[in-house]
C-alpha cells in the first residue's frame, strides 16, 4: 500500500494517539496534519513499515509540542482558560470516542517523556524498541519511563483496613451525589446532605451572579439544576488523598469538588480551582 494511502487508513488511530499525548483535539489535528506533510515529502522507497513510520513521526511531533510547552514553562491549562469552541470540540471528541476523562486529567500531570512512553506502550501497544526510537533513548530507559508514569497514574497509597472501609463509604456517597445530580433527583440529593449543609465555592469557578455560599440541603440540591453541564463532566477522583470529584470538561481539569462527612451524611461541599500542587489520583476500584 502506498504511504499516503496508508496514512488515510491510519489517520483515526494517529489522531487518537496524538490526542492522548497532547490532551487537545486542536493540537492533535495539527500534529497529524504535519505528519501528513512529512509523509508527502518522504522517500517512500526507504520506508519498510509505513504504519510504524507514521506512528513514530506523529509521536515525535507530539513530543516536540510537549517539550516546547515545558521550555516555555507552561502548565496544563485549566478549562476556563481554553476558548469555548475548542473546549466544546474536545468534549465532543471525548464522548464520541469514549475517551477516559480521568485518564486525560492524570496524563496532564506527567512529564513529556513519561506521557509519550505511557501512551505509546500502554495504550497503543507500541513495542519498547520503537518507543525508545521516538524518545531517542534505550529500550531499558523507555521501560523505566513507562513504569514511572504507570506508578504516578495509579498513585493511591496503601490504606489500612479501617481507612479503606471509611473511604469506601464516602465513595458510595460521592457516587450517589453525582448520579442524583446528573439525573435531577432533588429529593435524593436532599437526603444525602445534612439539613444545614454548606456549599462554598471560589467565585472564579462560578457563573456570573451565583452565590459564593449556599446553606441548606434543599437550596444546595435545587442549585444543581443550574450546573448540569459541569456535573456531566465531573468524575470521581481522589484529591489530596480524599474521595472527591474533579470537573473536567473536554478532559481539561477545572475545579475540585471536595466533601466533608459526618457518618453517612455530607456536611460541607467546597468547589475550588485546582492547582499544580494538588495530588490527583484515580479510584483504584474503578480504574479509568
């Protein structure tokens, strides 16, 4: 098969690969388009494995983008710093392609080389020899990078039996809260919260005119009707070791929703912008 024909067949896979590495559909499109230009300019008689060549070229282009961000000292953008049309495109791609929102959030916390090694090997089953060629390192070092990335993504510290039991109960409440909010089940939400529950939020993550603090389970429950878009992009995650939720439209983190509990009841909800020092971890029980 001709290299250009091979490219057209491989385009969806290359786009998926670039999206996982870069976390942005727009940036992934740019990388794939540049790979297409490289394919047109290549000496096709010297390419024995077109599919592998295209994967390597696309991954290297993505790595260049990530390294460029690192050189400029850029941190991963929060969702509210991304143009609305780009955010909508990212969200639509996540839903259409069934991409893990939690995985994208966590990948954004990896170094450039860790991210490329993990995505290539663990997600796309590229052999370590080829991963090493992309990163210009030895296969042994490529394995080490993927292993470090895996550990960072898994990230949950072993808990005592007592702690595991306590957080298990809290996870059930978080899950029930998010499910009820998504389904508009106001009475269920009311039952999950103390009568004097407080919802406090950083004004920066609220819609214009929304109150920074709301008191009372009925008032907090009713308020969820106005935030359905954010609720539908919220995922249960550990934030600084505690059961919580992260709002991540398009896979771009925006804010953490944390909870205080008394027994089986929510007594306080806080919504705050995430920062680079927050420790984000997946739920081991559900994976990605």
